[in-house]
C-alpha cells in the first residue's frame, strides 16, 4: 500500500495523533525510533535524541542467552547494552530468544538493574541465524502458544516495567496470522504491539501492507497498535495517521539517512509547517559530530570502520553518493575519514566551495 501524501493538515491546528501509553509510560509524540541491529547503538541514539521528536528510542536487539552466558561465565554484559544504564529515558531495550525463562530472567535484570523504560521482545527478525538456527524472532510467529508463554513470563518478571512485542504480519504471505498473534500478545499481558507490515519471507521486498496493519486494530481492546514500514517522510507519517487505524508509528531505515525525521514528523503531526531540511553544510557537520561520538564510544580504529556504514547512509540520495561511498568504504583512520568528507561530501557543497 503506497502513501497518498497529497493531503496536508495545514488547515487544522488540531494534533492528528494523541500521545499513547505503554503501561504507565506516556509516549509523546507517538513516533517511535525502531530497534536496528548494528545501527541503533549508543552514539546513534544520542544523535536521534539531540534532534528530538522520537517519543521512544530503542536499542539494538540483545540475545537473552548471550546475556546469561556472559553474565555467568565472564561477569560482564553484552556490548549492545553499553550506555543503557545511564542514558536518558525513555528507552526501550529489545531482547530475543525462544526460551521463556531465559527471556524472563534477562527482562527482570533489565527492568531492575538497568531500570529501562520498556522491555521489547523481538518476534519479527527474519534473518536465518535467528529463525532457522535459533528458532527465535519471526520463527515464533508460527508458534503462537510459545509466544504467549514468553510474553506471560517476561511480563511477570518485569512488572511494573511494561513489556511490548514487535512482530511481522506472519511468516509467509500465505500464512498471515497477525490478527491471531495480536490477540495472543494482548492476552498474555503485553503493553503495546508493533507491527512491521511485511512477512518474514518478504524480508524487505515489496511495500509494507498498511491495510493489514490497520485490520489488527479492532481486535486490540486495551493496548496501542504501532504501525511500521516504509515511512520516510513527514508527509507519509501524517498520511499513516490520516488513513490507517493505528495509535503510533515506528520509523527505522529512513532515520539513518535523516535522523531529524522524527522532529519533522512531530511538527507535521502538530499541524505546524515541516522545518527545512538541514543545509548541506549542517549535514556535513552532523556527520562529523556523529563520527566524534562514535570514536568516543568505540575508539578511533573501530569507530572509523563502524562509521563507514553510517556515512554511506547519510550520503544516500545526495549527489555524488556513489563516489563518496567508494572512498569512505576504504578509510581506516580519522585523518582519512576527514579527508574523504572534505573532498566528497556533500558533492554540491564541495563544488560550491571550489567555484
Ligand atoms: C539494518 C537493520 C537492522 C534491524 N534490526 C532490527 C532489530 O534489531 N530488531 C527489530 O525488531 N527489527 C530490526 N529491524 C527492522 C526494523 O526495526 C523495521 O521493522 C523495518 O526496517 C521496517 O521499518 P522501516 O521501513 O521504517 O525501515 C532492522 C532493520 C534494519 C534495516
């Protein structure tokens, strides 16, 4: 389902979307930053928080068995939890596995020791490593009973911290069961449900089916429905609220390219004009600022390698992106990174400065 973004709400000063409640936690605005493995680490969450507009920010998914193993064998915790104990709230930590007691144990630690705002459980990951090998993530969509047991036990272990679930529409197009799953999720005590409008077999192919997300809403009596998939402009966020029966939205990939998108979408939902995109030199400054945060967290060597993929995301859709990608993919030191940015990003700015 594609988005009609021709409608605007500029005549109506009334907010299009009300805050939602996840348990006792108010999510305002109802725009959530998605968990993304390899991306939504501490520095990136800091960038999103600086722009504002995201009502709730999530970590990368954390494997519950890995947590327990590290805790017991090495008295340490997964690297993905770095910063979580002290960073600003609200913050959701996402966990994955298929064993109810293990997930409950880790949920409890996150709720009590880390004091996270929300414990989210991953039932949507379609990656083989997680589904075929670990019978977790979206694999569990074929086992609603197991999902119910997981949620019940995690909810009991985390109380009063709310527990949420993130799913896809089903395992395959001919086995779409999101409505049944949604009822299991709510019945087991979850405090919100996020639905990515694709099946696991789709991976990222085709378009997210927002009609199928919307169709779930009448079956939820108590908890908010958060729609997810393909929202990459403020206008599409507005359109999602106008056209579909959802309580909130979640944004993933687009914020890697535009971390200001939450703030812009929030303005649009308030009926305010959408701010201008940052200028090209502001975008360059942003990339360098992000790079400094990444180096502070990971050190210059690992930080430079890690920043390559973020830099490519920033460049995506800008003129000269291909050239920039080619060069940034090879940088290994802060000096090289700085030199490539100066020479290639963003192309229009580099050209303007040269002329
Ligand atoms: C690189 C990448 C990593 C992801 N990692 C996770 C994850 O750890 N947990 C999760 O629930 N979803 C994960 N997702 C899925 C997103 O949260 C989201 O559901 C999906 O990208 C659709 O939203 P979008 O169209 O706004 O990108 C990931 C997606 C991408 C592209």
